[in-house]
């Protein structure tokens, strides 16, 4: 359970990036009162938790239903996580510009908590893909399976709580860190995400190659 939490939390934190997203949230919602921003932050945190839990719990099972093996899921998911981490590590400003475009419609509408502030701004396709990849790293069966889901669920709950807190306290975060400080945090956690992606990828490759090696050297 603890290992699953340590696997999921830094991966989800880096791809959701509550601190960097809070800076953009503050800019887009600058014309609203503090109470309105606090209400939106609470709703976005709740919706983000729902998106994360569905992706973590059911995403890999849905793909398995279509005949995709767990090894293939882990290999593709780990590769995707590593690519996303590399993009965040090398060019965080590109991610910031993308999020600004995604959040822009929220400045004009009233009901914006789910779209676009939750999807695609906070938990978009990239976050869903990473969550599915994390779900694919689960044990195939046994008591460890339940411990894994408890660990990743705890990570998702903590991420949603951080989104709520960061969006509510966006003005304080800007005063404390600024854009440069937020980019430093993004790069640090992106490196952890890169390591996690490589780990998931290596596990998937091992799952795919193990039957081949066993066929070449059958047990006596």
C-alpha cells in the first residue's frame, strides 16, 4: 500500500501540477470574488478526485477488456509517462501555455467548475493517461491488489485536496513562489515522474519478454 502511494503521488502531482495550475487559475479568475474562487476550487477538487479515481480503478480494466495484455499496458503507459515527464522537464513553459489556452473560456462563463477548469485544465487527457498507466502497474491478483488500490486512492485524495488548497490560496502562492519558483517545483517533480515512467516501462518490457525467455529455456 505504501509503495503504491509513493508510486502514484509524485506521478499525479507532477502531471496535475497544482502549484503551477493555481497561478493560471488566479489569473483567469481574477475578476471573481474570493468566495467565488473558493467555491470553484472546492468543486474542481471534488471533480478532479472523481476523474482520478475512475481512471486509476477502471481504466486499465477497460483496456484489458479489449484484449490488451497487462504487459502491453505497462509498456505503453510507462513510455507515455516518460514522454510527458520529459516534456515537463525540458519545456515547462509549453505546458503553461497549453493550460492557459484550456482555462481561457472560464473567464467568460458562469458554470465552469467541471468544464474547462476540471477537464481539460486540471485533469485533462494527459492526467487520465498517467492515471491509467499507474493503474496498469497493479499486481495481477492476491492481497497486494487491494493494498495497491488503497495506496493509489490515498494518493488521488491527497492530490484533490492539494488542488483545492492551492486554488483557494492561489494569491498567497504567487506571492510566495512566483512563476520562477513554480517552474523549479515543476522541474523537480517532473524528474521524479520520468523515473516512475521508466520503472513502469521496464516492468512492462519484463512482462512481455519473460514468456519468450521461458520458452527458450523451458524448466527441466
